């Protein structure tokens, strides 16, 4: 079996926020890559990878679980966004190596495919209802079955000019203030408009981005119940998840939550108590494939589905890791899509292909994606 000889980081994108981990072995030409991107703390993640690396040099690259646990428990303080991201990058790279050694795609190592493609959801937006409807129509024509809908920016419909705000100061921004009542009035009207125009064929989601006070969050979930959302995302902040019990008592609007969690165990009570319907995790923030496959298996036992998080600051390697998990999991629900620029795709041969609202992986060994460092 191959031994780890070197762990390095590769930084790219115009703003330098994409960070990748490359794990080298003592076998000629055998290496693996993983995602450790963090839009806000790229330098810190790189330092974390460099700190972790010496602990793994000389260890068997195939002992993925043992390597993960060794790093995770080697420091007295653990968990946290930075450590999980650094560890995830290494973890993905080790799965990439294992797949290459076995001559199989990672999804085969995870139990084999349960589907041939991964259903993705699109992001539709507009400054007004007409613009939003046009964007929704465009995605429907492209083949998407699930579409996230919002007015303008995140929290659109709730922002009002600061001079009209009911509070003297708003911590979320100086130019605009967020008004819960405005949001509670706007969102039901938005979905009433969309259902009137498109019926109940398309599946709609919405991301609240934790803007509401908890009691108003419960009210919104109940107000949106007639419009049968596919899910309502991040209704509450990570600090207020106990309110999901009250949401469950009040309505059946499906809930998606979890992308801001930093401890792998934070998802556990929401899943085991069936307080959410979709678990939201960015694979690189959840500790990598090793941890996220455990989350996916836990979801199977409790009727919860996965909706691994992507987003504009994510990268093609993390997306590919999510697709491998999606292909091998019976708890798969939907995958957030991500559009990259053509010149960005060129850097990552073997990237997932988005077509007709579905993501496709290739059948190459490992993750099937590489980085053109030139």
C-alpha cells in the first residue's frame, strides 16, 4: 500500500479563495486531490493543513478512517470550521488515492451507484415578481425540476431603506435594514404568484438565511405551508435550532438546515429527532467524505435526505466529492448546483458535467477530477 510522503496546498481563483490539497505517495505518479476552500479564511486553512501534514507523513494512505481520527483527536481542542476544512481536503485526497489504487471511482468504494445521475436545483432570482418568473421559466426549460426562488439578494423582500426602519440601528447593514413583517408579507405573495403561474409541477425552495427572529421564523413556515415547498432552508440560525421543535408542531413545510454547523455531531439531534427533512452540509466543512458518508447513512435510518451545500464560493473538486456521495447514497434528496466559468472548468479536467438539471460524474478511478497546475 502507498505511503504518504508529502502534503501540499494549491491556491487558485482570481481572489485566491480556492484552496486544494494534494497528497503525494511513494508510488510513482500516485497522488490525490481534495478541496479545502474557505472564502473568508484561505490563509488560515493553509496554515492548518501545514500543521496537520507532519502527523500523516509516512502513514498508509489507505487507512483513511484511522488517519482522520488521528488528526481529529491529536489536539486537545478540536472541531471548528478551519480544522474541519483542512482535514476534509486531506480526506478527499486520500479517497482519491484509494480509488486510483483500486481502479474504481470513489462512488464504487462507497457501495456502488444507486442512480446514474444526480438531480440538481437551480437558483432563480429577480428584482420583481415578473423578473423572477422569467428566471424560473428559463430553468424549467433547461430541465430543472427543483428551483430555489428569491427576490433580489438573500433576504429579498425583507430589506427596507434604513431611514424607514423601525429600529434605530441594524447590525446586518447600514444601507438597508431588515424588517421581519415586510418579509412575512412578501414571501407568501411571491409563492402565491409563482404557484398561480406555474402550478404545483415545479418544486420550489427558498433560503431564509437566518434573517428572521425565531418566533417569526415559525410564522413564516406556517404561512408558506399552502404553497408546498420542496424545502425551506436555514429558517433558523445554528444557535436557535431548538425552535425547530415548534416548527414541527405548527406545520409540515419541509425544512433544510446545517450548512453553518462546525461540529460533525451538530447534525445528529436534528436528524434523529426528525426535526429537519434535508441535511445541508458542505462536504469540505463537514470533515470530508469520511464524515459526510456517516451523515448520509444516519439520514437513511431516520427518513431524512441529503442536500449537500454548494454555492458561488465553492469549487469543482468539492462539487465532485458531493456527487460521488450522492451517487452512492439512498438518502440522496437533491444537490445544489454551481456554475463555473469556462476558464475555471478548464483548470479541472474530469469535472462533473451539468446537463438538463442533472450532474454527471465520469467513471475514472478516484474522484475522477484533477487540477491543471500550469
